[in-house]
C-alpha cells in the first residue's frame, strides 16, 4: 500500500516547458506533469527551449543547469528577456552553494538537486504555479513589494501581500513615504494599520528619527493631553518635574496616533491646532514649541460617518485625511491567505523550535474559507495556537479551532487539490527517481486512485457529484471506483 504522500495545492492547468538533455528525465517530468493536467513542452537543449519560448508564453520553466549547448541559467536569462515574469526552477546533479546562489541570482524561483525526491519536486512545482497564479492577480509584478518570504529586500519591510489589493497599498505607501504629508490609515481591526504606519516611517527621510505611537483611546483626556504635549513642573498635582510629551520625543520623526476616532472633542481641538500651526504648548506652559513631526493617524471607525453624526470634527477630519491609506479586510484579499499562513507557520515554528512545520492542504483550504473578522491578527493567533498545540510537524485541519474547521465549503474550491502518491508505492521516504526505473503503470494507478478517493470525499460520498468533479461520466466513475475498491 502506498504511503500517503503530502498533498499540495496547485492552480488550474498550466503550460510548462521542461528542458533537459537527458531524455529519461525529460520524459519522466513530462509524464508526471501531463498526468497532473498540465500541458508540457519538452526541449532537449537550450536552442529548442528558446525556440519554444518565442512561439508561445509559458507558466513555468523547469530546466537542467548543465547541458551540452548552454547552461540552464542562460536559458532562464534568455527566457526572462522574452517573458520577464516567467518563474523558473533549475535542476542540477552537481549541486553546490555557489551554483544555488547563481541559480537564484539569475532569477530562478527555486533550485532542486538531482536526484530529487518526487514529492519534493511536486511541491516545488505546485508552489511555483501557485505563486505565478497569485502574481497574475497583481497589476505590476516585481515593481513593488511582494512580501517578506522570498529573500529579497522589500520596501514595505515585512508586510506580506501578493494580491492586487495589497500591491496597490504598497505602491501607495512607497509613493507617499518620502513626503511629510499627514496620512490617515483606515481598516478593520487587525488589518495591519500600525504595520503600514511603521512602513511609511521606515521608508521616509525620518527613518533614523523616532517613531512614537500613541493610543488615543487608552487614556483619559487629561492624561492624553499631558502624554502628547508634556507638562511643566507643577502644572497639576503630582507634576514633580517638567516632562517632554510624545510630540517632543518624536521630534523630526513620526508620531502615530492610533484609534483617532476615540479622541475626545476637546483633544480634537488641541490636535487640530498642532496640525494647523505645527506648534504646541506643554500643559501648564506658556512657551510655544515647534512641532517638527510627521503625523500618521489610524482608525477602524468610519470618520466621515462620525463627522456626519457630529462626533468627529470636520475640520480635523480634513486636516488628517490628507492622504488616505485604506487597508483591505483579509476576506477581500483571500489570495494572500496562503502566503500569510505559511509566513506565520514559519515564524512560529522558528520561535518555538519546531523545524519543518508545514501546513497541510486541508488546513489551508479551511483557512481560505474562513471569514476572518479579526483579519491578519486573527490568522496570526490561529497559526500560533496551531503550531503550539500540534506535536507533529504537520499542521492539519484538526490543529485548527473548531469554528474554522467547520466552515461550510464554498461551491467551488479556491484551488485544486492534488494528491501526489509515491511512485514506488513501497516506502514513504527515499522516493528519488530510481536509477533502475520504476513501475509507471502502478504509479499512474496510485494517482488515479488518490484523485477518485479525494473526489468522493469532496462529494460527501455522492458518486454522481464525484464524477462531475473529475469531468467523467457516472459510468466511468463507477468502473474506476469498482476497480479501486472505493
Ligand atoms: N501585511 C502583513 N504581513 C504580515 N503580517 C501582518 C501584515 N499586516 C499585519 N500583520 C500582522 O498582523 C497583526 C496586526 O497588525 P496591526 O497591529 O498592524 O493591525 P491593526 O490594523 O493596527 O490592528 P488594530 O486595529 O487591532 O489595532 C500584527 O501582528 C502584524 O504583525
Ligand atoms: Mg493597531
């Protein structure tokens, strides 16, 4: 009985170019990928590969590095010239750190040493296609920050977001960071407002100066005033010393006014004055001090509605809302859930010393279905809990809280689930393509069986529906189900 192979996610069928001078490897990859529903073009050398790339665009290039006519790195470079966004996976039997670095420098997304573990190869391919699929959604790939996990420095620091909504936010942040304009960051709780504010600061010329955050909702009016403006000695009972407020502490830097919507009417007037005149006075002080600060405010409330209701000053609203940065809710950018989830898995796995922690496909599907009212913070907490409570390396559906496990499946799954069985069917490890070959027919049958079983699971055992999911007639499905004893 074949050991259950890891399940990987892959988007819809793609066009893949396989380049290898070794015929058996070309054919092996072609069979494997064709079986997974992809369209494969196999090239025996660099020249053939480039000719194929000139004819039609591809979704993925998989190339050997060492070939007689040219290197796979050259093929990838050439390919990028024709199709800059083409992801490439390079393979080599002569692996060294140097080759790996060179491969990644040449723009390869990933790098695989031969002989490779088939499941590992499948995972790498599925990830490349998934990334490609997600990047297709973005308006200008490569132009703006795309997240922290791909090893390159990013303008927006550790903010992750590959979909178009976050790409727009990153582009906006980059565009406005250099100015000193006041920014109003809006978005539901947990969408990353403070993170965005910090990114703006870090990208600005004020980056070397302090970023001072203040929660306008956390303090009483008197304390807030003293906190913000500071106070003179003896200004009120208990004011033993003259104290600098946050505005002074943030001198030439940025002040982050969080939960601005919670600010009392009196404080709103005082803040308005700072915004208008760039001057302020310490509590109990007479001297006018200059406020050289950039103000970034944030709120999860609808300030324009508060203005209409008379609970927020209209003049202050216009002063603050100079550059609005609206962060989308996570449910409006579900395409970012996989990359965020994996990022958090990696982070908590590192922090909790759980090397190799991974998210299973069914867990990811559940995450993709959940509505995330608490947005990224909620996702972060769910993953932290899952990593902490899961003794094994694999974070499965069962590691997630009940209310996330049991969300009703959407009518169409967001991505296709592909189960990759092991080719030899005899061991759970050591599945590298064996030099003596392997039983392809049996491998194909294993794959067939996995698909049928998965379709039945998804169709809650209703064969008619499972047949539909696999695009086959009920008769064919019944035939296979019988053959595989399902
Ligand atoms: N784009 C992102 N990529 C990675 N992590 C993120 C991103 N946005 C937010 N986070 C993480 O999510 C959590 C919530 O972010 P943040 O505190 O900035 O949100 P917020 O909008 O200020 O929330 P609240 O309204 O509750 O104050 C933080 O731990 C932050 O690190
Ligand atoms: Mg916040």
